[in-house]
């Protein structure tokens, strides 16, 4: 990314931040600096003493300096938290829904491996989908960060491959609050963790390799010390006794263990997922009830035909929560299992 | 904590009223590929506390902010894009990340020699500049390294720096205030009124190369660096401790005053009484150093190169060639003698461009910077330096040499003098071309030019053909300094039916790639000019022939570094061709016999030359010696003295290196 693109991102962001937080900002024609006029609490949040202040991209003593290196990003975080809501609800209305052929859609999409399935009924409805964005930080001897997004059907909890919904042209803001977000948060976190592991593979491997290298370095060093434990004292030339050698070697061994333990502690990973944004999208869908019969037991599952995807959504495995179109069912409770969990 | 989260979580209760305040419910554990536990935790405290519904733009604002945070996180380095010929190694990238994240731009980079401290510093510099974290940068380097830094910053990192001119301008505050990127030699910066002028300006970043010269707090250099107003600072040295541990204290005090408390505290805690080189409380000291210093070692980064073997091949010239060499040098000496009696205003005045275009045809024009700098110095007052660099330097600093150094013999500029002397060390055909402009106005030069042109095969030509035939099972790079020599060798190899490819600064990038590919697949020889394959992987070649020898040892080292580098798996063979009786043969003898240069690790030559404290560039020293010596006998004696100075500089370096290895060893990172 070029220098100018970072700078223009900062300028664009700062302008939107001030304007969305209740202030106004006016850039000079050459784009070098702007004057912002904001309410007192916003000024304070942005670290300014006056309600009117300069905004600029070049370092200086006064005003709000837009740079990645200074405190601007932190001030912006505080301002966003207090002034800019992070939960939104939107509707996507004008999508065609095919109610008539839902039975065929279910049959051709799903594989019921050890059960009989009977498509009962389908009804057109608006289904809420929750799109979560998480800021993920993986901390070890170094830090890795990413922005991970997960979209789920809020009714079924199933992850759906819908991205970029926020950029859709025909998005209509909803007037009422979103549905219960706590129902999808757990599942979204679970999926975000898996995605984090996937995205951070290189980082994890690098840290693993460094830890191994450091362990080897320590082991080599203390092994060398062990070898030296039997050598005579350089100054006095006194040759150590067998007891002394044993005692020294024991001490070195203990020291190595302590060092390795410290090293492992230093390389421990901790990952933090911070929800940044939740957007609920209300999308037309066909909810289809399917009766599954496993031996004598029966259970009804609801699956969805998604009007955005124009196809059936998968179901979740009851054990690992992974999505699939291919299921086995348990005997008594008729719980759906993916091929992996069924194999276990 | 619980209260805070509960308050935050009211967001989630808009409809459900559910309480998810117990964040321990969100703790899960996964494992890295090698089994290190990864503890996942959810933090809701940063989530917006505003209850209104967000618009699409407001949500996007949150996401943009997070993306900016990620950019700030330095995980994705911006500096790696758009570099030319920089083969950055994993430990260098790791160092850049560490300095950005952990050290906050104040660090002592103390990698072992040859691991690329300069690359690390330049990557960091570029990263900071690209992120607009800094604007004004001052780089302080020993005099012999100024040209190399300038050239590498420009050609590899595309960063233009102004070299402080050796004129009165540099003593004015305005110069330092108005130029945002300045490169200056430490010896020049610390003398005259310049320290005050440099200190009057504010710097975002100061880089000090060979920073062990700042080890003594009583010196002008330490005081200069300490007085600089700067936000970030990189100190670069492979040998932070040269004599005693207090030097380390002095260096780190420049970076983080108070980090090691007072000198008395430091000595009390960390220096063994009676032995200032022996540290106490090593672990504590190591921890403290780890907060301000990075030291990569070969063992740590696992770069162990295969051995290399160097051999000098002296070509004894035939009678005609031998006499020509003598006569050209005599001609130049006569010109020099005449100069002493001639008004210097009559001296030939040529710009580097004119000289380059007319005759020298330096293959890649790498020296333009250094020469330009010296030409500029003609206009200003002579630099005030002390002859602290050893006996040879003291000798050279005397008044007898100042005149010829600045002006050169009458009728011949100093640049042309250098060009002619190097050309006769390269090839008679090149010497003829270099003499040509003089031949147009001087009968004696014309005759010499004709005689040089008549020599179809030089003694080195024969040696080269012999070597190539002997090395037919190896991939060979033949380095030349002059494009004319390159053309001559092309003809020679064609006549001898030896297949080869050519890599020179004249070619397009595509042609260069094709030349390397040819060497890899279909031919065994590649003729190269100085830029020889920079940035391209040539480690499949294992033999290097220096057909001619640059006077600057760093350039010789750069040539070697093209194949004796990370990724080389075979033993490397180096053949240095030189004609008996030339200056090159003396330089080679000096470098080989005195400091055993060809056995040194890449990078060590720079450290040794950097120890020529007030030193000039090596090639400049050589030229001065030649100018000063009335005959070969005196020249041999002066080279001997220069050799002693080099040995002293090397001993100083080795002593410091041994001490640093003992102090930091493999157990330090």
C-alpha cells in the first residue's frame, strides 16, 4: 500500500468520524488541513481542548494529527465507542422466492444417510441473518491481528456464505431493533476462532519455529555447561570431585528445566476476539420443515431456502457445529451428525 | 470488571434481556501446529455503548477503524513492496517487526557482521517513511561508507538523501533545517560549527552506522549524537563493546537515558570489580539489553555459508605490454610533476558525466557519488580533520598532498587520473580508450594510445582463457569494471569458441533475466559488470573471476557476495587476475597479505575500514599514495604503511568482535 493511500484513508476516515459523531469538518482546497467544529464532549473525546480545532496530516504541536503512529487511532477508538453505534439492522425486500419447488430443492441438496426424510411444508418468511465482524488478536512472543467476519442465519444458527452484504445497493435500514444477538454470538465466535486458526497458519508456524529454535539454543547451551561441569577450576586448577560434578550437573539440569518452562510461558498464545460490528440483514427465505425418521424415532427439522444465495442453506452438525449437507442421525434423539463426527 | 462487561452487554439485551456477562463462558482452547495451547477469549469492553441503530456508513466507519488499526499493527510491512535488488532474509523481517512493535523505533541493531544491519535499518527507514511516521531523517556514517549508503538507499530502497556538502553551507543552520533527508559522515558532522547546526534542527529519525564510535561519552561524536533532537534512533554496530562494558552503557544511554540508571549504578550492578570487561548479573543485564538491543547471530538465524577459496593469478605481461604500463605511469608522473609548477586553473576540468561519456565508461557508474562529493569540496574550505586514523592517514593529511588531492596533475583531472590508472589495470584496450581524449591534444598520449591499441591479447587474456578451460565444469561469473573491457572479453571468448552470456548495466531487465537463465541452463560463463546480477539468484554459480579489481574493497566484497551468500550450497572459488606491476597487484597484495580479505566474512571489510577513524575512502587513499610516490620503491613503502594501518584497524575490530562474542554469544537475542 502506498504512502498516499494510507494518508487518504486516514483523511476519509477522520472526516466521516467527525461528521457521524455530530461535528462538521471543512478541508482546505489543497487537502493539507481542515477545521473541525464539534460539540464539547466530542472535542474532549478527540483529545482537543477547543470545540474548533485543526485537523492535519503533517506532524505538529496543535490540532488533531492524522497518522497511524500517533494517538489518533486510539482517540478514534474512544470516539467510536461513545458516539457511533455498532449494531445495525437492514432489510433486503425485493428478492424472488420460489415456494413451489422446495421439496425438490431439499431432496437434491441434502443427503440423509441413515434415515428417512419427508418434506412437510414450506412457508415464505423474512429471516434475520447476523453478520458479525471481529477484531482478532493473537498474542505470543509477537502479535498477529486480523478482521474476521461471520454471517449466520439467526434462526438456525447455521453459517451461510454471505459476505459483502453491507455493500449491497438495495439495502433498506430497518426501523426496529435486531433480533436477539446473543443466540448467534456463541456460534459466530466458534466459527471466528476456526477462521483465525486458518488465517494465522503462517504466523503460528513462525512462532512455533522460533520457539523450537530457542529451545534448542537453551538445550545446547546447558548441555555445554553440563559437559564443562567436570573441568578443573581455571584459577585454582582444582579438579572437582565426583560429588561436586554430580551436584553441578543436577543444578544445570534444574536451571535448564526452569529456563525451558519460562520459554514455554513466553511463547504461550492468547487470542482475543473483540466484536466490532453486528449487522442484521432481513432476507426473504422459504422455511421448510422436514421430518426425519431414524428407526422408530421421528424429529422435525427446519431448513431454509435462501433467496440471496438462491439455494438451500446447510444444517449444523449437532456435535462439532460444522455445516454440511450430508448427515447421519443418532438412534434415540435423532441428532444430526456430520460425516466426521459420525465416523468417531 | 464484571460490572463493566455487564454494562457493555446491555447492548445485547435489546430484545432478549439475556445476560452474557460471564466472559469466561467464551474461553476456549485450541493448539498451534506444534501443540502450543492457544487460549481464545472474548472481549466485549470495546463494543460501542451507543444504543441507537447504526447506519450502513456508521458500521463501515467501525470497520475502517479496525483496518487502520491493523495497518498500524505492523504485521503487514509496507516497505517490502517496490524494492530493487534487496534479498531480505527472514531474520531481517523479524527484526523490522520487532523494532516497530516492541522497540518503538529506538534500538541498538547489533547483528553479527554480514547479517544485514544496513538492510534492516533501511527497511525500517522505508517502513516509517511510508507510514508517514517520520519525515526528517539524519544518517551518520563513517566517511568510507558514505558513498555506499547513498548508492544503496537510492538504487535499492528508492530513497533520495542529500549528502552534506563539504562547503560552508553545511555549517549553517538553514541547511539542516531545510533538507529533510541528509546523509553525512561522522567525521565531517562532528567538526567545526556543524555540531551546533545539526543539533539546531529537529529530526524524526537518526541512524548512526558503526555506532561503536559513540562508545565514549567524552568524544565529540557522542556529544553530537546526544545533543540531537530526535524521536527515533537506530544505532548500528556489530561490536557494541570494544574495550569495556561502560561503552555499552554509553551507547544505550544515547538510546534510552536512564534505562541502565547511572554509570555508578551500572558498574555496581553489572561490572565485575577489577575487570571492566567481565559482566556480573548476566541474566538481569541480558533482560535489560533485550529491551533496547537486537543481536542476530549466524548460529541464531542459521546462516552458515560453505567455505570459499581465493587465489591470486598474477599475469606477467610481455615486453610490449610491460613497457606500455611503465610508460603510461611515467607519463602520468611527468604530468603530476608538471602540475606542481603549473597554475591549477589550467587543469582539465571535467564533469563526471563528461568523463563517463568520453572514456572511462564505468560499467555502472557506481562511483559518481564519491567523486562528485570530492569535486564539490574544491569549492569550499578544506575539511578540518585530525590524523587519528593511523600513520598512513597522518602522512596523507599533510600539506604536501593536499594540493594534488584537490587538483590533480596539470592537464589531467583527478578523475581522469583515476580512470587511466584503473584502465591500465583492466585491459590495454580500455587504457587506449581512456587515453583517447588526451591523445587529441598531446602527442605523447597519442603514441601511448596507439601502442595500447596494438596489443591484441593481454597477459590477463591468456590467463582468463586458461582459467575458463580449467573451470569448464563450473558455472563462472567473470567480473569487469569497465564496459570496454567487457566488450573486449566478448570478442576474446567468441574467438576462443567459449559460450557465454552477458549481464551489464546497458541491458534491459528482460535481457538481464535472459542472461541469468542462459547461465543457469546452457552456458557456463557469464560476463558481468559491477552490478552483476544484483537482486537475482546466482547461487547456482560457484566460481568468480575478478578480471580486474576495483580499488574499493567493499566493491570486491559485493562481487563475492553475489554468489557467496544465503542459499549457496557449494564451495566457492574466487580467482583474482592482475597484471604484475600494476596498482591492482599492490592492492591485492595488501588486502590478501595484510588482512586476508578473501577469508573474511562478507561485511567485515566495512567494519575494518570503518575503524580507519578519520579515514577517507580506500580508493582515494590509494590514489593519493600513487600521486605522492615519486617511484615504485616509495610506492611500495607507502603501501606497506597503509597495510600497517589496515592491520591495526583489523586488530581493533577483531578484539572488539571477540569481546562481543564472549559477552553476548549465542545465548543472546
